[in-house]
C-alpha cells in the first residue's frame, strides 16, 4: 500500500504545481495586458486633449476632459450608494423573515408541547432542521434580482 500512496501523493503534488504555475502565468500575462490597456487609454486621452486644444485651447481642452472624468466618478459613487442601499434592504428583509420563522417555530412548538410533548419535540426538530437548510441556501432564493 505504501507505493500506491506515494504515487497518489506525487500525482497530487504534480497537479498542484501545474495549477499554481498556470495561475502565476495567467496573473503575469493579465498584468502585462492591463498595463498595455492602461497605456492605450492614457495615449487616447492625450490625443483627445490635443484634438480638443485646437478647438477649445489647451486650458479648455484639459478642463473638458477632466470634467468628463469628474462626472464619471460622481456617477460611479451614486451607483455604489444605490447598490449599498439595496444590499441593506435585502439584509433587513432576510433578518425580518428569519425572525418571523423563529417566532412561528416557537409558537408551534409551545402549542404542541402543551398537548403532546413527545410529538412536539420531533416536529420542532424537523421544522428547525428545515429552517436551517433554508438559511444555508438549500431552499428557494428570491433575491436573485
């Protein structure tokens, strides 16, 4: 059994080293491509500024390009705040649903426990397990908007 374990562990180590090498290679190539794209964008902005400087003058062209990027930045911040507010609403709704489910389980358990204690314990465990699965994401999800 020793040679089989050694073979499997060397095979796993080889697969891991190949995966790590591939990830490193892809990261380096993506960084190089990103620097080329960034350089292209910078030269494009310089060309746009030079073109606009013939029509608006150097100061006007620089202010126009800067103003456009200022507007883009403001739009990005507004979008981020809208998304954060949506995420907060979704979290509050989940918390409210969780509290309602917990209250329902407690009310059901207390009602059954008064009448049939052994059956109540089994049902409480089943309902608690079901609610646990739905909280872990095994049940239906309605927030995929």
